[in-house]
C-alpha cells in the first residue's frame, strides 16, 4: 500500500483499540492510535482471556507472549457458607486450539499489544483527544487536540471508536446506549491473601449476608468482588470492609492484606443501538458494557476488533464489496454482544444479588445437581469460552448459507483445530489472510487451486490430507474444502468441484473487481 495512504484513526488504546491497530498494521494498513489519557492505566481491570481470544491472538502472532505471561486456570469452586457445593474443571468440553482460560491483568494485555506495535514503529499517541469529527463522502475529518492545546485536522478513510463506556465517538454520532444501571454498588479490591486458596482456581461464595468472588491476579494477589450494603455510599472500600465481606460470605480462613487497588462502582448493562454510521464504527466498551460476571467484556471487545480489522483491511487493499463488508460488522457482532450482556446480567442476579433463604435453597440444590452432570458443566464452560459463537446474519452469511453445503462447521461457525504429531492447523491460520482448507488427495480441487492463485497473498491454501479423522472433523466423507476468514470463522464450504459458493463469497470479500 502506498505510504501516502491516509491512516485509519483509532480512538482509544485499551485492548480493543490495540488489537484493531495490530490487525491493521499486520495487513500493511497505516494506522494512528490515540488515547486522551497521558499514560496507560496501572490497575489490573479485566483478568480473564478466554479461548476465543487466544485463538485470535494466535492469528496475530501474539499468543506465545500471552501464554508465557498468564496463569492457566484449572477449577471453579462454589459454595454456601461453610459448604462447598461445586468443584468444576474450567474449560471442560471447550473445543479449541487453546482449551483453557488464561488469567492476565488487563494492564499486562495492553503492555503486550502496545509493545508489539511499538517494536513495529506504531506508538500510541498519549494525551491526544478526539474532540470532533464529521463525514464528507468517503472521508472522516477528525479534529485532534494535543497535550499542548494545539488542534490538528486529520482526514482518514475510517474512524474506530474504541474509547470506552463514555465514548466520545458514540456521543458525537448520537447513538443511544440502551440499557440500565444496576441499583447495587460493587466493591473491588486487589490484595494479598492468606488462607487455603489455590492460585489456579476461582472461588464464588455466598451466604445469607451476601456473596463474594475471588480471582487470582498475579502470584499472591487476589481480586475480590462483593456488593456493598445499600446504606453505604460509593467511596472506595477499606481493607476492613473487604475483610468483613470475606468473613461473612467467603471461603473460611481467608485473610486479605496489603491492598494495591480498592474501588467502588455501579454496574451498567448497556448496548449501543448501532455499531456504525458510514465509515465510523464503535467497538469494545463503546458499544457494549455489562457486569463483570463471566469476565466477557474485554474478550468481546477484542473479538469485535478481530472482526472489523480484516474487513477494513480488505477494503483499503482494494478487495471485496465495501458495503457488504462494512454492513456485516454490526450484523455479526451486535447479536453476540446482546447475548453477552443478557447472560452477564442473569449470572450476576443469580450469583451475586439474590440471597433470600428460599432462593438460596433452590440455587444450592440446582448447583449441586448441575455440577455433577457433565453435559451441563460443558455447556456452561463452552459459553464462557466464546467458542460457541456463530454468525447467522449479515451480507456475508446471507450470500452463502443456503448454497454452502455439508455439515459442521457450517458457514458462520468457528473453524476447528486439527492437530497431529507436532502439526497444528492454528499455526497456519493468520489474521491477515483467508485460508482455503483442501481435504482430499493432492490431485483434488484443481479448479479451486487455480482460482485461489488469483488472490495472491490474500488467500493461503492449506492441504489437510486424506485421513478419515481429519475429514470427519470438518464433516466430510469425501474430498471437500472449507474457506476460513481471517477472524477464523468459516466463510463457505463445499465438495470437490463445487465452485459456485466459493465464487459468490470471493466477489464479496476477495475479488478486486468487486470494489464498490
């Protein structure tokens, strides 16, 4: 891409904005990423990195950095007063290249992403604020205010608002942030803990007096969540208040000390009414916020960025139908966030805010029974891992789903890992290109191989072989093919010689002649 190409402007340098910047940079797209804060937040904030996000980071070439820095969770313990009700394996039944949950403070996630960008010459512009913008045809004209008070006018092809729950971009677009604020005040602490806690486990405990959740942060430090008494205000809690909640609700024998972060906050359950206006987009907390129950917020934002990044990259590289690609972002990602917000609210109300005797008796009985049923345990874990997501709306899906044959994974579903003796499919999937998986002997798919060569580096061909277990993994009993998008979702699939569905999708996302 010529160096004179205007950069994509990203407002907000949290995990969502940094992931988007990384995706675009790896595609050769110039990018500027700004953040009005003079320095990154030092507190840990979000903690869990789920399987779906780890798969995405693998496509960006970053997953080893995350795995070496994080803690792999093993089990979830849940109890009522002195009684443990459930002891469940974390990520049980998760079908993924990374079938586990990683604990890594958000500040470290941002360090990894920002560090990789900086080494590539892309530096977050700190203390620079987006103060205004408007669209002129296919250009977004943005006004940036620098720390010295100087205003800069910048014309860009796209603006991404990754600027958090109080998003300037969302407010300037006048997009409603639909939802409500929970009445309770939550208190949070990061402290060292004495007591019988396993640093690879999560503990969620309740009693008649309330509830408390404990998450490992880094070696020896634990995150505590609890709900403050209604009569109290919203000032940060004291260590004594945290300890009182642990004594009243938590696992027995746990003592908090040496706090590094004490905070009080209200929970919002909100979803933006739209994710796009023209060439301006919302992603991450600017588009959806919810309770920390389930730890899905940061991960949902990261996967927003992975979805949006390859589509903007395709358009600016002169590929695909621009309107179909742009329209598909909201159509695919907003239903995911709607479900995440609803699930987080249900989880919080069930586990954190309902403590009446009748409710506790029913909840304790259901949890005790459910934790002993493998199918129920797996369903819970798979939902949290964000590997069960499937896109079932939007122009890309609508164009192919009726003619994309075979069983699963179907168009719109996630690709599946295939591994054998040191070989992993996920080591070949990339966030910068589509991948065409060919199942069958080397002589199969001659026409498809020839068609794939037209797209050069935008499409990588991967021979999957003829082993029956590999074919079965992707629902084939005879030679076939699967086209995987850069965000690792299935674009289309077919049997040997079935070129029609490939051509339909290629016109929307790969073909230079289709630029609209």
